[in-house]
C-alpha cells in the first residue's frame, strides 16, 4: 500500500463477517475490531473498538434477508462518520431491496431508491456492490458507485466445465441482457424462458423461446430466492429436449423451500457466489468466492486506479 495515502481499515457487519475476514486475508491486513451490543428489546448498537480517525474505512455488509442487516450497516456508517473517518465506503456485495426499483403498480414504494437515500444520508462516500438487480439503481446515488460483475468469477468456472453444444438461457425476459452478454462472450445461442406471474414469488406460466434439443444449457440469473422460476425453467428446458441444465446466479437468497426445490428439480448443478452465506446441505450447489474480486477493487480504489480492467464483460 502507498504510505502517503490514509490507512485502509476494513470492518464487517455480523452477517458478513466471514466475507470481511476473507477480503482482509486477500489484502494482507487484519479485520477491524467492532462490537455489537443488543438490548433486551432487540435494539442494538455498534461501536468501533479502535481509532479510525482519518482512515479510509470499508464497511462490508450484504443487506439480505433481515432488515436488521441494513440497520446495522446504517449504524456502522453513522458511527464511522462520528468517529471522524477520512472516507466511508460501503461494500455491499448483495444490495437488498433492489427488486423494488420502479413503480410498477399504483401506490407502492420504490424501496431501492429509499435504501440509496438512507445510505447517502447516513454518510457514505462510495458504494461498492455486485450484480445489481437493475443497473439503473446506480443512478439512485449521488456518490460514486463501483458496480462489479460476477462474470469474472463465473466465466473461468464455465470454461472449466468444457461443455459441448452449450446454450445460454435466461429464466425470464428481464434477465435477457445479462444472459446475452454470456452468450456473446462464448459465441453460443441464447434461449429465453418467458414467464407470467400470478403474484410475487409465484410463477403462473412459462414457455421456451429457442431450440435446446440435445444442448447443454446454462441458465443465467442474478438472484435465486424461492427457486420457483429457476427450477421450473430447468424442468421445462429438459422437457424441450435439453441434454443437461445448470443454473448460475450471483446471489443465493434461497428462501425456503428453495433448497428442496433445487434438489428435486432436473438441475444438474446450481452455481452461486458467497455474496450471501449459504450453509444448507445441497449436493447440487457450488459456491465460488468473491473475496479476491472485492479485495482487488478496494486496493485499486485506495491507489486511485481504474477498476474497469477487471471486467470480462458487463
């Protein structure tokens, strides 16, 4: 590290401590000491157990599952600001609430914008995140956003499979752009699964657009929540003549009964990053680490270097 620059200090929220430790190992530094005290009624407070005055602070916390993870991140940011940190950088591998990125029916909130406002008001100087559900969420912030892509992690793994007659598929039309990037990179056909929903997390109908006969299909998505869409798409692709179906998704939200659905489906494998901890017993799941990607990005930010060279594609 450049000694003329302020020191880097990395802290991690409770839910992402495993990732904070891995990032620090890649950076060759110790994870910062932080304490979380919980009151009897469930309220909690966070405090830094070392000086961060003038430091370049990175706060690692994915905002998945519980709103407590978001609240803890907000308290970490506020505590860092009040402790006179030189800069405060939120490292949010999984940016929760991102599926609510627009007003798609009357009288609903745009939660992604609200969360962006909360983080900004709390005091962040920068956001580092990965595979946002919608790219335009970057525009909800008035601070720099480094939007990383898991393609640099997934592509080497896909190449290692050495699949012949490969086809890239999207489980819905909304993910077509993401899937098309993979199809272009590997120079293989793109297939779409068109779905309609009865309500949130419930798929009503699904049809396949494209030919998958005797093909090895890789489904590309950003989030797997209840796994209803991804497993339905896999079974439909197999029914349409696919030789094998694998799924690849950046963020394993995997709310129940997702794991059982994956086990019972025709999926041969489902590949995730560890942006969210996934500790359930699932022989079909492969977890790829993101620590090096985020550590390299932190190092480049610290040294005022470009991070665009890390992208295989967006």
